[in-house]
C-alpha cells in the first residue's frame, strides 16, 4: 500500500514505480485472451458426455466408411447354404434368411442412414438460412406473408407429407431426402428469423447499410455469421431426427428397397424372426439407437457450449 511522506504529507514520485518481478513468473500469470470460438470449444471439450457422443459418432462414421472395404463379404450376395447362422469368427454378426452377412449389411445400412441424415440437415440448413434470413431482415409485410406460408406447411403432419410423397413417387434415397426436406426446413427458418431480427439493428449492421451494402450482403456477410451458434445447434439435432425418419420409413417398406441394406429394412426383417434368430434384430437396432444417442448427446453439448445459461 502507498504511504504518504511523514514530513511533507505528500506522495513522492518513487511511490509510483513498478515493482520488480520475475519475467518467468509473469509469463505464467499472463494468459492470452480467448476468442469467442475458443471459449466455446473449451466449454465443449469440458463436457465429457458430449465428447463421448462425439467420439462414438466418429467411430460409427469410420466403421461405416471402411468396414465394408476391409470385410471379405458383400451385402447383397445370397448363400442359401449359410442361412440364419449365429455370430461367429466367419460371420461376425451372423447371417440372415438369405445367407447374407449381417456385419456387412449393418455397416452398409449405416452409410445409408448417415447419408440421409447429413443431406437432409444440409438442405434444411440452406433453405432455412435463405428463407429465415429474408423474413427476419425485411420484416413487415414480407415477414408476415412468408411466415404465414411457413405456418401453413408446418400445420401439415410431417410424416404424412413424407409418406404420401413416397407412395406417389418411386421410393429411393433421393425421394426420401426430398420428401423429408419439404417441411423439415421450417424450424431452421424460424431459428434464423429470430436471430436476424435481434441482430439487424446492431451497430455493425446499420453501419454496413449506411455504407451502401445491399440486403443480401448484410444478411450473409454480417448477420448469419453472428447467428451461427443456434444454427449449428439446430443442424446438429436435425441429423438424428432424419436418421430415425429414414429407418422408420424403411421399416414400413417405403424407404430403400431390397437388396440395398438399411437399418430400417434390417430391423423389419429381424422383428419377424426375433424369437428364433435374435441377432438379426439386435445389431441393426443397437447401432441405430447408439448413433441417435451419440448425435443427440453431442448436440446437447454443442447447445450448452454456445449458451451456458441453458445448462441444467
């Protein structure tokens, strides 16, 4: 603490000289300031459950991509001399009623599910950003008309729209993705709309507008990057929903068709023989559940990382 001169009752200049300190100690004390994204990443890394979900997801993706390449069997060749074999060293997950190897078919099914989930989420992201960005930025009559249209579409049951389209059109991966995207983008659009309405009156957006920047430039150059937190969270949670929808449709026979492997079609086949050959149901159902769990847990972790106030 600074002391006054006892004789003059005044502060002396030498009282304001910096204290000597060891430079090595200073380096340990001083710490570089974290950016917002670095802080988010640190919070995400500290969430052990979220990181567990992340690494499970990575493992499923790696197996889906590389296991079929390294395994000696394919997913569509029938071998009636090896029907309904239990798991063994030769057939790790056993075989089905046509003698097809279930390990190979399980990971081929993973490819289908992951492809559908990621593509559906990307389409929802693109349409939602464009539609929601325009709604939120222009507001007024434009927002009212576009929002009413979105509400009308949202009022139609999601699965009903998807099933009707698949009944009318030929079932295929493209048809499934298109059908899921017809109304799947609406939640993303509303998320983007809300974020844009909050951000469009910020100083940087107003300054860009005053300098002559167009609406699209302001939306995609300034507003969307600052709204990426909720957008990424929504996209992360969209993937498991799309995976489940594809599996459900394939289970009903409206998704991918035999001999193409899918978790949904494999579960449908396994249910019919679960009392005699339970492994035919167990493996596709287990990996479908595990993948959805991992994506949802990781998505919750991303949400908490972007907004710690949402943590329970």
